[in-house]
C-alpha cells in the first residue's frame, strides 16, 4: 500500500540528501510544509518534520551502512569494523528509541521512522510490527526510485 506523503524534502531543493536517503526527493510531493535536519553539521533533533491540516509528522531517518571506510572527514581512511547487517540492526534500534523519545517530548506529533527498502530492514520490521503498532510508530520504506511505502 502506498502511503500518502506529507512533505517534500527541503534537502532536495538545496541539492543535499536527507540522512541515509537513496533519493534526493524521498519524502514526497510539493505543497506541504516541512523541514529537514542538516546532517553535515550533525544537527540534533527530528530529521524530518512535516505539517498538514493541523497534524505534525516527525520522522527519524536511517540509511543502510556500507562496507569500507568512513565518509566522515574526521575519520577518513579508517576501516569500518562492523558488518553492514549488524550496523543496520543497531541503527534500527536507535531509530525506534529516537521515535519513542520524540513521542514523549512531543505527544501531539505522529511519529515514524524512515528506512531504505532493503531486506534487512524489512525483516526487522516484520519482527517488530506489533510492538511498533502498539507504540504508534509508523515505518516508511523508501525504494531506489524514491517511492515511499508503509
């Protein structure tokens, strides 16, 4: 099922990518208000905040880790010690924790995590779906073409 999308990624208009996004426009269509955290400066807070019709959606975004060396200039040349699948599981858990903390801090927000549509994250979602539903945490998957599905 395709989910109606709330916000157009402001990173797209500035020729930047959202943290972990595989597409410059992963978070949607124009005509909505919203904001995206600046990840190059490691800005803290909600990654994507979108509003429409008096409702606010906060999205914690994670990418899928790569093999090899770090992209961060401070760690350039260092080899990553963790396998991508293992790191992805850690990032999934971090995204859920951040979503739960966001619920606590902003109880009137709708909260979701945004993830690349890859098998590792799909399997983790299947295993945690009931708990996430009970916690009112949505999951948005972004495919390689930038299409968003829940």
